[in-house]
C-alpha cells in the first residue's frame, strides 16, 4: 500500500506494529524472539543465559543455564528457513 497520510485508508486488517523511536527497551521475561531455525533459537537462548552452579551439601554437581531470552523457531511449525 502506498503511504498517503492525507487519504483515509483502513489499515486495521494489517497485523504489524511500527514504533518510531531511537531506542526500544524490551524486557526479556516479556519478550518472545521468533527466529528461522531451531539452531538460531538455541544459540540465542544459550548465548545470553546466566550460568548458575548447581550443587548440594557435598559441593557443586554441575551448571544450570537460566535463560534470559525466550525464542521459538519457525521450522518447528513447518516453515523452512
């Protein structure tokens, strides 16, 4: 559709939002990142994950990864990247 701010065009059927801003702060706990492949989703989640040492009274037993961002891939829904 051409951009014409004078002519009235009903864009309510469109399913996208645009925000004019120099900066947009996204809260990781309230944001889902959609990526083309499961590999990209995995990489995104684990690249920014916080590592916490897991253990018991005998000492550390391993490391847990606590995701900061959540991601889903389109390929799990049948959309090939």
